[in-house]
C-alpha cells in the first residue's frame, strides 16, 4: 500500500493524474476540458456574493 501511495505522489508530481474509470481518458485532459465552465461558475458565484453580501452603509448626516 505504501508503494502504491508513493506511485500516486510521483504521478501527481509529474502531472499525471491517471485514467478515468468511466471512459478511459487521461484524467488531466478531463480536468482541463472542464476548467472554462468551472471559472464561469466561479465568476457567477463571485458576482452573486458581491450583489447579495455587500449592503450599502446607512447614511448619517
């Protein structure tokens, strides 16, 4: 089990994440393919956080 973990760490260090169980493609390719949508969702969530989380301060003369 320790050898398997070391192999996993070596693969992460080299940038290989293995193969997908569902379709056999490289996992890193799937991650890179889905990054644009991930960033889009992050942007929408950030804008929603700004819109809903920041209230104007009450005005005091």
